[in-house]
């Protein structure tokens, strides 16, 4: 997040409603990431995070 409170494309898209880890769903109903994307988020490169966030934005 930048100083104006805006999210960067490398920030986690988590909105705090996680069905992927809590309920074992294949795709989280909160952010739209797959279970593996949620689980492995901290291991992804910035390029991977940007690609995932762009995919999620396009799907909205």
C-alpha cells in the first residue's frame, strides 16, 4: 500500500473473507484467488503477483 492508502499490484488481494483456506474451496469467494495462490502468495515473484492481481481485476 502506498502513502495515499492505495493498493499496489504486488499487494495481496485478500479482503478478509477467505473460503479457500477456511472452507477448502478451490477458489476463494472473497478475493477470487485459487487455493494455491492464497497458500503460496508470499513465495511468488512481484511479476507473478501483478499477473494474478490483473487477472482478478479483469474478472470483476
